[in-house]
């Protein structure tokens, strides 16, 4: 991700924090950067003394000379700076991945830096998945300790049989003690320093549910946390989560427990806040909007691990797709033969969807929307020159193909070819297309196929049209 990941801490200070402080009325003489706070703690061992490193503050603000009144630290989103466009880009990346795999209903947990971050992420995910949220508002939810409404969705989220919620944003609540059997995607957008916590988070996805079709899961790592797989502690002794239990609560009989907690969700009587901020005041967050910093994905790679967490390979998404195509089709001639022999090209496309590859989504990501899916696969795997769907259609129009059909049958075939140009080959393979415009003007589906003598006659004409489409070199 290219946001604060691409900017050094010094860049963030100069471009965002310093101007923000000055915009609040602080003049440059009142702002001291890299200000020494202490010389460093002295450690004495026997007759030897050693001083630790001096401690510095990124900023100290002075009311007047000799009177410091505030310290400002420049850190990433976890601690104090929010880059709004990064949150949007992360939400888009998650959504694009679910579309890419062809499974918009894969249970997903997004681990965020804190509860505020989880709420911002939920809002951005709602925006990116407006089509699904319009159908069911629980498509995206926030499940955090302070969110009573979100917590009420926990039971449905971890259920094997419940479709909704699909995407849950959280900070800590779902990292331990919750049995998420059907989670297929874990998104890491928080810094994790504890190996125990990392194992627990990864463990949310390790449940295998063969009967429900869950044999693997994916981790989308946005904070370079996968380096913890390389830590010797990763493959250390087994660790038991003492707080985990999937037994029903002895009081309410429910799992997870639904017993009301004493004073749950009530504001603190001292500070009036929930959660209480008496001993943990909420830090001020510097907000950088999309006009101040634009975020975009600069690199993607696929890392494959075995069941023991050992790295098998790391590759780009393009290389991953190419390898899978070559695993199925050893050479171009074999691929061409298989493609042309299939009555429905969708069979080949669906085969790759089962491997987590949505060829149409990947083609769009590569800005090759006008290229035929066949040409796209040949280009990826065999480095073959591509043709657009329009170029292939023009090749068909030059052939004496339509003249052997009656006027209305010819119009149907011409409309199918136009549909192919605007969409893709799978559009014209499905008989359901005849229920839509512009085919309705020809009558019912039965009336249309009768223009070709029978259903078999119609399907034969479509097959001949496809053969001509892919006859072009």
C-alpha cells in the first residue's frame, strides 16, 4: 500500500503535521522538533553504570520560552495520524479481492488498529459494497467491545449456517476466544508485536469445514505482518488459550455467552465517557484527508504457505494466474484445442474461479476490458498477441455466415454478436439471454429458437458463431 508506507516519518512531519500545527495558530518559534526530554535512564550493575539512549519528542509546543505545555508524536494510524484515503483504498482492495475470487459472501474479518479505525473501515466498506448493503445492511458490521449493536451480530457472524454478516471490522474482540469456523479471509491492518496474538488472529481462519467447502483461507497483509511466519517463535511449542471455550454458558445456556454484564455500556461516573477514559485519555488524531495525501496500491503478491505455516512460494497475482493456466494446459495448442472443444467456455472460466482466480476481474485490473477472455489467457500464459472482441467480431462479419439464415434469425445472430462485443463470450452461451433486450422484440424464447427450426438448431448456430469468432488468428 502506498500511503504512510511510502512516506518516511520526516516526510509525514513536514508535509502534514507541521502545517497542521501552524494552522492552529502556533508560530514557528513556539514549535521545537526532535526535542530532548531526558538524557536517558542510568542502569547500575555492580560497579558499572550504563546510560540508555536519550529520549526525544517529535514536537514540543511552548506557551512561552521555558514553558513547554504539549508533546506531539508523529506515528502511523495506530497511534495518532489518520490518512483517510488509505482507509478507502484498503476497503476497495478488500472488495476487489472478494470480487476477484468470485465469492462475495466469503466470511471476512478485518483487524484494525483501534475501534475508531474499525468504524472508519466499516463505513468505507459499506460504500464499496453498496450493492450488497442495499440488499442486507448487515453485509458489513463493526464488532468491537464498545459497540453493543455490533456485538449482537457476533453469534450470526460465527454461525456456519447464517449468511450475514459477511464482513466484520474489529480491533481486538475477534482475535481470541471466538470460534469463527467459516472465515475465509483475514485482513491484517494493525501492527502486531505479540507472537501469541498473531497466532490467535491467524487461528481465526484455520478451521476446515469440508462439508461446507472450506478447505483453505487467505490472509491479506497490509502491515507486513507475514514476516512473523519467519520468526522462530512461530513454529515453537503449542500455546493454549486459557480463555477459550466453545461450551454454552452455564447461566444463559448460550454460546457465546449472552449474559448482561454489570454496568455494561454505562458511562463512567467520573469522566462521563464510555469506554472510561480516566486513566487512558483518548489521544488527539491528526486527520489527513484525500486532498492532503492520495493512497494507491503499488504492489501485490501472493504468498502460499503449507499447513505448518512454512512458505512455499511468493509470486505476483499475474504469475500466480499464469502458473495455474500452465498447470492445466501445458502448451498453446492444447489450450486452443480444449477451448474450442468446450460447448460452454464458462466451464474453463469456472474451473479457475474454484482456484480463487476471477479472470474477468483480473483482466479489468490490467485495463484490458476490451480484450477477449481467450486472448487474455493466451497473453498471460503463452505471451500471444491479443485481439479485442470487436476485432474478432469484424472477422466474423467478413464471412458468409449470416446469409444462410432467414431475416429474423439473422437479426438474432447479429444481436448476439453485438452482445459479445459489449460483454463477453459467456453472454451468448446462455439461453437466458433471450429473455432480455434486444431479443424480446423477436418474441418468446421458444419463438426465437423456432426461427432456427428447434432448440438444437439454435444451439448449433451459436456454436458455429463461436467457432468463427475464434477462427481469427
